[in-house]
C-alpha cells in the first residue's frame, strides 16, 4: 500500500517548529524541517501522542461532521463504552443514549454489547491457541499499527478477532435490515470515538477488506449537545442493553476483567506498551496467555478526544460495571457459542507489516546503508537534543543515509565547521602578499577579560570537575538562570553560567555557547552522565555550596572592583 490515511494531521500555520512532538512519537514519525513539523506517513500510527504534547495545538484530528448523517436514510449511533464515563454520576446510560436520538440518530447500539460477545470469542481463542503465547488484543488500532511498524515479528500473536466496534456495526445493520427491510446501502453506522486511531481503523481497516462503520464522530465534539439533552425525560431504559462486563472495556484492565480466567496481562500507555512488546520480542513473558494493550494511559478513557478527567472516568466506569454486572446479555450464551463457532467474529486476513523501518528494499543496499548509518552515528555527539529536527542522533544518521538530512543539520557539527572556517579565515588573512603589508593583530575587547577561572574557584570555594588547563580560561561575565532555553538565548561566550540544573543537557548548552564554565550552585552534585559528557566536550563544571544569588553577587562585585 503506497498511500496511508491519517486522522492526525498538521496545521502548519500553527506549528512553530518547537520539536516537542518529535520526542514523544513512539515510532519516530515526526521531523522538523524548515521550521515546521512533518509527519512521515508510513510511520505514523495515529496514536495522538503528538496532540497531547503540542503547546501550539498544531496537531489536529480529522473526524466526520453530523452533516454526514444526511447521506443515509437510517442512522445508528454506536457509543464507545468510554462515553459513559464522561458525564456526572447522576447521568445514567439511558439518558446518554436518549440524548443521541435527540441530536439526530435513528437508533443506538452500544459497542459494549459487541465487547461482551468478543469476550467469549477471546476466551475460546485462548484455549485453542495454547502453543502461541501470549496472544495480544486487537481492540486498540494504535497498538496494532505500532506492531506493524516497530514489532512486525509479533504480528502473528495478535488475536484474529474483530474489534468490538466492527462487530457492533455489523450486528446493528443486520438488525435494521431484518426489522425494517431496508437495504444495507441506506443504513449508516457511526462510531463515537475517544481517539484518532479508531478513525483511521474505519477509513483504512487492518485485518479486513472493509469496515462496517460508515463514519466516526469525535466524543469531545458531540459532548456539548449530549450534555444538553441528557435529561431524565429523554431516557429510555430499553435503549440500554449492555452489561457491566462490556461497559468495563472503556478503561484499562476492563477487557481482562471480562475475560476473567487464564494468565492475563494489562498494559496501558504507549511507552509502557513498547516496553512490554520489547520484552515479548526477546522471548519473555511466555507464561502469559493474553495481553490487553492500550495506547492511551488509562485505556480509552484517556484518549485525546475525551472530555472528562481520566481518573474520574475510571471510577465512573468501574462503578457502572459493578452496577450492571448482573444484567442479562442481549445475545444468549447459546447463541454466542454458535456465533463463535461459526467464525462470526474472526478477521478475514492476516495483518501485514509496514516497510517503515527499512533503509532500502534491496537487501544488499540496505546492509550497505546500515553500515554507513553506524559510521555516520559515530561522528554525531550522541546528545539526542533534537535541535536538528530529528528525534535523536540515530534518527538523524538514518535521515542522512536516506538523503533527507545533512550532517551539518547537527548544531554541534555545524559549530565545529564554523569554528574551522573561522580559523582558516584568520590563517588566510595572515598570509597576505608582502607588497600589501601584514594585518596588524587585533587585540581583544578592552576590559572584557578581567578574571581567570582559577580565581572564580577561589572566590566561590568551588570544586572543579575538568582538566587542569581549564583554570586558565578567561571569564567575560556571568549569567544566572535555571531555564536552558533562557541561558541559550542570553548567555554570552566566555560567561560563567550559574544554575541548579545537574543533568547532561547543561553541558550541551555550555559547549554550544563556548561558556567558560557551568557553576552548579547550592551544593548540588552533577549526575555521572553530566561529568562524562563534560569531559568529552571539554566543558568545565564547578560545584559550590554558595547559592546562585550570592555566587552571582560575589562575581559581580569582584568584576566591578577590577574596573
């Protein structure tokens, strides 16, 4: 497949190229080039992590609008279980379902009903697939796509069962055709989603040739109207068919709670999912039968398109699951067994990996590029600062090999090149022809160098981390700030930098600005990684028990006395 549909898109006018998003993307699908973020289509899994982190709201989700209802004679609203956790405790599920009818839908069908049936299919598959352990849930499309991109070797572990959304849409349409005699083309099924990944799953299905769902509405977009109509007078108890087991799927752990038996593992949050899949790829967790994996922290209640605080939603969903735990299922146990045996819930085709991480389709070329990548990586600073617009140094090396970036995109490599060119210019300037005369050496700015680093050590009674020669460095002034971006913008070459920060990034800033030294105040000790990086970059690190205010004052007073 050459083209991918993505529900997560970029509003380039709002993007400021801040690079926040590139660090959070679990598949390294974002780069910043020419001051704007760019999304690599084949790597994006529409998990929505970039939406959460973007301070400029430049990442948006494309969903359907209510006007799409006009395309069908009969419309079915399919609320995700997590929708019921978005309202106050006094608002019953029947009120929410009644509100959906009030805003324009012909019928409602809870996805939680489909989840109940899927639970039985999962239990059956766990029993039949004892040799392939663990099986992995197919309910979260972001996780499925994550595996396509980063963990293709684990795709065979994904349980070959449809997601509850698809099962519910099929059941709802079949019921309308049976009861009203309408053709399938006249019936529209619309899912109300907490996340962008479900939108993508409908527009571009994985594991099936097509989706039974005709449109997807954002939960946050409909919330206002639903809240307005969620009143007792609009409630119809007959609309609420789901049991507690199906409703519990809206939170992390709810799927496993419904399954009940076997050795089950629940993991939520994309970073945690990656860690678990890493372990599985290494051959671990063989004692686990089934993994419920959800990309959003807290499960669907933590999706980017929800309204309610996810911690509050978790409580509400759990209470609803308990309240309706004894409710009779819409489909009898006997009928469910027949549906499972008949393959009613099985996916129609295997899930294929994406060629997103390949350097080249030709194996020989790919191996050659991999060797070049490793060689390029050795020449990069290994700081993973993201200033180049790639998420880390390895990603930059990969971009360079692919021809999408240059080594000079690394700010540290660029600084080295500029310094080398400057030295070459000075050397050339001294080699003027004799007939033109020699240039007179230009002295440094008068009064700029008034202090040696060795004197600073004595004044502040500081401990020095660095080679002995650093004490001979000249100090041109000082800057006091604990915000790295502020120091980068205002500190000058040769300055002392007073800060309480102790992590390795202070070394990167000091090296970039050619500061005389980093002075860590208040007696805080630098991290071992900081000292290792300082030695590598030849950056002086001083530690003093004196606080920043007093330290800056001492140096300021000393400089004034020597004017």
